[in-house]
């Protein structure tokens, strides 16, 4: 991985005033999209642009190749938008550019990732003829609302973080994602619990959210399909300070392990009441919503041995170099704001690779055939910090799957199955 000065870094955050896991997809009526074609005489365009179903992005000399992003940049979920936008921007800044054109990230606030905010951002993006692709959107509802707008305009999407399985079941030609889905996460967790860790009896707890309960249901179904027994299935109310009662009910069923679908705040309370509820010695297994520094800091010795799923890739020379660059560039460490930092870097790299596979210069002007770019994104293979990125026919592009971590001596470390 080659790093250079960041003087090319051009990130525009237009902050619209109104875990990382998404809520269930809600259909949002998107405003009618106006025609977005640049005022260019079609007869004067190169043949590749005339033949492309969506025409070309026409980028004169002196302009930048713009990649758009819809993300929560204000409010309670802004840590996700800030972290992911920084990861993508860093990749674009470190890139040498293409034939004299540099890359620029245009990040717009989606009003906490809402469907309405996503549609508003998408409508703004498609009015700029030099925007060629979208890194995002970041959350599910925002992505779902933006998809038909980008579909009509011919703008390919690559989301590093929108995980609801329904997004790739809509038949979209432009939506792709680097993150593994909640369904895939649940299936991987069930397989690990039964086939790798050897548990035959588990309990499942969730927080009642679409995210948490969805994961819980996937784990329950997957574990039972392997022949395992789910001896308890409980819901807790988010935000409470005492979960001893539901945990005690779970303990009475005598599980070997407990899977929790939800967020760190509730997982922390559970871990700190684990022994009190009679679950001492029972394995805790969390989802990507529970993974993070907050969990280890607030559970202390009570969290020792806990297992969780994460998008954080195992250490490699490339990841270590990136982590150093990120911390030298921004006031936070890689992974401090979200677990999607590395997926964000790869999202930028994926889009750059796809753009450069179809873009060409003619008579001093850069052209990016839009239809060809849509196909290039879905057809590429890219090896990044998160592993192999290779999209299938519906836009699922994470070919490596999740990583599993365990708390050892107060820190999350890659799960060592040999010692289990």
C-alpha cells in the first residue's frame, strides 16, 4: 500500500439541517427525479458514450472525478458517517488519480440515515453530471430510498455498512454492498457455535429491534438446522439498568452459551450481571453491535472471554500501515468511531478500480460511461483490507465473511479456535 501527502484530500461535508446496524427497510416515496444529463451535444460525444444506455459522465480538464456519499453527519449516529466518510476520503486522497484527474468525495448528511434524508441526498447527487458513483448510502432506510433514484440516473452504489438483507432482494442493478448481511452474520454465528465451538444447547436473547431480533432469529434457525437445541428465547427492553430477571430465566434453562442480538449498551449491563443471574461459566456470544472498546472498558473482568462478530479485519502489514495513516490524518484511531473504517477504505478502492477500468480521455476531456461502470462495479475482483471483494449477481460483494473476536486480558483479539 503506497501512501503519499494528503494535499489532494478534498472532502466536502454539506451538513443538511433537518448499529451501525439498520432498522427494517421502510419503503419511502422518493421525489420525482428531474433530467440530469449535462448539456452536451450527443452527436459530438465519443461512440462509447452514444452507445452506453446511460451515456457518459463528462468531466472537463480541471474538474475532479466526484464520488458521492449519503451519511449521517449530524446527530446521534454521526460517528458512523464521520468515520466512514473519513475512510473513503483517505483512500481517494492517497490515490494518484487518473490521467491527470484527481478524485473528490462529496458527502451529504442524510438526517440520521432516514429514508427522506436519503432520497433528498440522492436527488441532489444526480443533478451533478460529474458525480460518477456513490459510496453508500450508510444506513438501510437511506439506501432503500435512494436506490430507485440512482437506478434511473445510472449511478452505481457501494455501501460499506447497510446490512439489511432486503436491499439486494429488490432487483437493483446499481446497489452493491461490501458489508456482510445480517442474515449472513447470523448464519456464520450459528455455524461457529455448533460446528466449531461444539455447543449443542444455547439460549438466544435480543433487544426487540429489527436488527437485534433479526439476528436472533437467524441464529436460532441456523443452530436448530444443525441439530442444536435453543433452550430459551428471550427479549429485553433496551435502556434498562437491570436484566437479572430475564438472565435468571435463561440460566434456569441451563444453556452452554447465550447469543445476544443487540447493542453494546445492553450487552454491558448483561455481562456485569452475568454471575449474579447464575450464568457464570456460560459463554457469551455477541453480534457486531456489541463489539468495540466500549464493551471491554465498561465490563472489565466481567467481559473476559466474551465472543463477538466484527467487520474489523485481522492484522496484516497493509492494515497496520493503514491504521497508522488514519491516526496521523484524523483525531481518532481507526475503528474508534465504528467498525466500518476498513470497509470504508476498501469502498473507495473498489470504486476507483471500477472507474479506471472504463474511463477514457478524448480530446482533453474525461469520459466515464455510466452503464459500463455499473457493470464494472458488479463484475470486479478487489483484494483490500477486509479481504476479497467480489460481487455476486445481486450485489453481495463480501467474499470473505465476518471475523470473530474474543476478549482476552481486557482486549478484543482474533478468536483462537485451536484453544477452544
